C-alpha cells in the first residue's frame, strides 16, 4: 500500500480489525520511509455485469432507486427500501461470486419486494419480466394468492392477516 504522505510504495500493517459486521477490514499501517501512520479500509468488491458486458461495482442506491419507482404511492418508507437493498446485497454476496449478471440482481429483488409490498412487487415484476398482456398479470396474481393460502412450513409462525383497506385518520 502506497504511503499517502511520502508516496513510498511500501507500508507495514500494525493492526487489523473487522468493521461493519465483518464486511470490511480496517488496517492501521506505518510507512518505513517517513514513519507516519495511516488507516486503510478494505472491502471485497462485488461487480455487476450488465447486459452489454460492461462490469461495474454493485451499488445499493441503484437498487433503492429502481424499487422506489415500483413503490411510488405505496406505504413503503426509505428505511424499508434501504433494508431491502441490504437484503439483496447480502443474498448476492452469499452466492460467493465476485461478479454477478444484472438479471440476478433483479431476481434477488423480487423475493424481498414481494414480502414488503405485493403491489410494488407486481409493478416491478411486470417491468422486469416484460409482461405483455393481462394474462401475465393474472398468472402472477394467482401465484401470489396461492402463496397466501398455502400453509406455512412446519416450525414457522404464520404471518398476521393483512387489513385490505387502509385505516383512515
């Protein structure tokens, strides 16, 4: 690691610690030439390969922006969007791949978004999966209804029933 003060190409690690729940590593370094100390933060880069073959770093804010459009007018707040983006990143990182195709990011969004807001899920899925007819929407709605009526897996608590009509104030 190059010293930021004298630009010596070498430095010595004095201390290393995990930060951000293990997502990053903080290292305290010392330059053998000028003797000054500095800190570096290392993070594993997760790259997204777009359809045109260009690779770019994963960006949570792009996930939030895309999902925000689907959630427009829905009772979803910014903290919920940020949590969803974190869930998406965690799921992609769990795959262990350093590079993932952009369509896998879209697939990783669908599950958490379905749990967050079904209407926003339908909006996002209709664009992501290129719905071309009412039949596409009907098929997706039928799958959502089937999931709701299916018994919960053994050992899990069933979700609380949803109020179909928002309460007025």
